[in-house]
């Protein structure tokens, strides 16, 4: 395995119609991971391969009755999808990014969509948009006008998403990152649904997001319950149950 590369193993050939690459990680609100996992699950995407890195994590989970490998490749419609079931470390993020961008060029994939999250505390009350974007130089060369505002100067993307964006930029691969505003305290399925809705509108596909809305409602209810329990415990500690 080369120092700067991961090992990409194809179990079957991706669909010839694949033209768009998608991925996302467990960053702010887990938005990228939730969105990508939902796309794979709700579309019954086909696993076509996986990637191996020198430092595989010492844990594993299951998905649909089989082992879920750390970094899996799926194919659905016009999309080639990387589902990272674990968060890669800095070196593995670089290895994965270089390996994948080479593979995308080899397969004539046209552009990459990366999904992340942006803390809600950066959203201004007067802001009518519910997300921000970052686009690579090569993406902007082919698409001059984008309806969503760019991420403001002074704000940073961190983690694997930042490394992927840097590698794709220097590789001159057309890439855009979608960053819906999200809560940082807990997973945010609602933000993930907004990213998927944007993707569906751009590429003319249909991916249901009702399940994500239901999950968001449950999380909100649990958060309200936690707040109530905290208040009760605090009143009990102070010797009164008056709310």
C-alpha cells in the first residue's frame, strides 16, 4: 500500500451512469454522515466496493445483516457514494482522498458533492438561507452562478471534510460542499434532510426525507424531556418542586 494511498477494492463494477460522487462525515450535527447513510439506506444503493487504510479502527458494526466496513462505496442512479462508517484520522483522510480522487478521474466522474454541517450560532436572524457552500476553483470555472451563499471568510471547515476539500482542490476536481446550519449539541437529521433536498433539486432525483423529519422530531422531544428532568432535579436539589 503506497504511503499516500488507501487500497480500493471493487466487488463489482459501479453503474455506467455514475457521474456524481457524494460523501459526508460525522462532523457538526453528524449531518454529512446522516445524509449519506440515509441516501444509501432509502435508495437501496448497491455496495460496489470498499477502501482499506493502514490504520483500520479496532471496532466494527453491522448493516443490513452483514459487517459494515469502515469505508464503503455504493452505487445508485447517477451517484457513486462513499459511506464512512467511522471517522478517519488525519493521515487516513489524506490517503482516502487521494485514492478516491484518482479513481473518480479514471472513471470520468464529473463532480463531487460533499455534505457537512455549520453551527447554527453563525446564522444571522435576517439570513433567509439555511445553508452555506464551499466550491473548488474548478467547480466555479464550469458553474459561474450558485444560488446559495458562500461560507463567510473567517469561518473554518475542519476534520476529514477539510482534508478532502483540499485534496480535491489541488487535484483540480470540480467539488462543492453543502453546509446546512445544524445544532452542535446532538445529531441533526433535519439539517441532513435539507442537504438531501438540495441535492435532489440539483440533480432531478427523488429521495424521501420523511424518516429524517420524524427522527428530528423525536430528538427534539427527547431534548425537551431532558430539560424537564434537569429542572425537576434542580428543584429537588433546592428543596422545592414548584416549576
